């Protein structure tokens, strides 16, 4: 929004609430630029230059838009001819109607839904040419840190292939023009060309990172707490469930916690049910659990609400639990992703925060992955032990506060300027009927937020509903 008063133009950017820009002209020349308070009109500071960004992402010159529309229609003509030649009349009609509708929207409004699929035409790129990305805005000598690179790099590779697989289906069935394939993530090779300096950070770097680093590998093995990596013991898998039960009871007596990892969801469910029937306080962590529920389960484990947590993939973040003294890996000799050397090392590390940390691998044969994981863990133990002896360090367990899950969510939202009212008076709503309608509206918003997987918003709405109901009771 802007306002013109004689030779003065005042600009109110959409992204600023308490600041505006005043530009004074003398004829065709800018005489003064100042930042002002939009309410009082007081000058806050003088400026020599200012950048005013558009209120919408969909801003481009009309000549650029016209050129893009011309090339879009040319591509459409070729695509319709292709479908008709293949006797795919439905696909031909679909792409023709869809594209003409999008073009009309662009001509009238300057944009359309899914306009990013026409980005190749708007930017004037050649087919197959990589799109502009955030990396292009950084200096060429920037340093990029890849945290958890053993997971991050494969994910970056998968971004391109996953995106292309999805869009090829849309293109083949006439929902999108082939140029939509060029609205994509960078391939890993293209990303590497834009990154001149990289630091890969991982407890278990993959061969690619080690190969790129060459001799420039820095190991951070020594812990200031003096804690050693856990001892690893290999036991027979024949009676692994009953053998593990004895170990669990020892940990429960010591008021410590246990993590168990299985290979299949079915086994995790059966194991949880079996131990629960015996009287073990046990929970099961699976992929269907939401982020908030997952945080609550981990907190309950730390608080001692239950003693044993069973899961399939314990490599995810947030499982660094100091109270866990035993990690049991069932069927450790069944080779695969979750039983590779790197995965085993990562899983064993879940017991590395406890002074009495121990890992039991249940297996019938010693696989190369198991041997590598054991050797690497023993190597790290030896380095830490030598350091402790040299500097007379007595290993100490980690003490970590247990914050309520809701407090964690609230502290995160508070940083974004969101606040939750602990209670609201019914007088603010005028009557009980109005209050009940407000609660119904909030419940609908809560369900919608949960449906959209926005659990942080959903939990805020839930607490507000509780507060309003309490206010209704005491009014």
C-alpha cells in the first residue's frame, strides 16, 4: 500500500507492521528517504537507500508473462498432438482444458494455482536446465555443514528422484505439461557444483563423505564427562526373549531404562504384548505415532512411568536418554539397513550416556557388520579410557532435566510470538451460549489442525478449550 501527497510518497510494506517508508521528491529526483512510524508520522531514521519487496511472490513484468504464455501455448500444442497421435483423447482434452484455464488466470490475475509448474517458461530456462535455488544467493566461497550427513546426503539424492517420479505420472496422464518436470530440486551432482566447501558431521560417516574428505578427517571421540562407549556383548538368539527378560528385571531393580529394537512391526507388537502380560511396564514406539505423542512417550520413559521401550528404527533424533543403561538388538545377524555397521553403531550409542551402559546383540553368527561395529566401539572405548587415565578423570553420568512436553512446545511457540491464555472469563463472551459456540468453533479448528498434522497448534487449541470449559463451570 502507498500514499501520495504532493512530492511525498509514503510506502507501507506488507511485511512491516510498525514501520513505513517516506520518499520525498524534488521533481524527478529523490531528495530524501526516511523510515517513519506509520501511526504518529514521526521520522525514526534517515536512509540513503531502501529495498521495497513485493507483497506477493507472483510479481513479474508483463512482457515476461506474455513471453511465457506464448511458449506455454506452443508446448501445449505439441503435447495435445502427441496425445492424439497416441489415441489418448482423454489426456489430450484434460491437458488442453487445464492449461487454457491456467493461462486465462495468468492473463487476468498475473498468476494461477500451481504457477511454479510453469517456472521454466517464466525464467526462460532451457529444457533440463537446473532451476534457481537458495544456494545461488550465497557467495561462492560459503561453507556448508551437513549435519547427520550419513542420512542427509542420501535424502538429498532422493529428493530429485522422488519429485520426478511423482510428476512423471502427472505428465503422462495429462495433468501437467512436460515443462513441469523442470520445476524440481537440484540433483546431487548439481548441488555439489554450487558447494565449494563442505563439512560433513556424523558419528558414522559413509564412504562418500570419507572419500571426499581424504586426509581431512577430525574425530571427536573424547567426552568431557569421561563416559566410555557401552560394552557390547553377543548372545545366542535362540532364547533371546527369555534371556532379555532377566536383563530387563536387573535394570528395573536399578531404576534404569531399557531400549529394545526389533526388525519387524509384528515382532515389536508381539514382544510388547508378551512382556506386558508378564508384568513389565513396556511401551511400543512405531511410525504411526505423532511427533507430540512421541515426545510424551520419551518423557514418560525418562520419568519412570514405564521401564522398557520397544521400537524398530531407534536411529531417529530425540532418543538420547541418559536413563537408558541397556540397549538390546534382537536378530542382529539379519543383514539389512537396520543391521548395517553404521546403524548398529548408531543404535549402540543410545546407551552411551549412562555410566552403566551396555549393549546386547542377539545373533547366531558374527556378521561383518557386527564385527565392524564391535571393533569401532572398542576402539573408541580404548581412546576414552586412555584419556581418562592420563588426566585422572572419573566417568560421570549425564544429568538432564526432564521438561514437560507442553512446556517444550510452548517455549518453541513463544519464540514465534504466540501466547496461550491460561483461562478466559465468560464475560468476554457475553453468555454461556456464546461461550459454547466459541468452544465448538475451537474444537473444529483443533480437529482441522490435527488433520493437517499441525500438532503444535492442535495442542494449543486443546488447552484453550480446557480453559474455557473450566471458566464455564465456575461462572
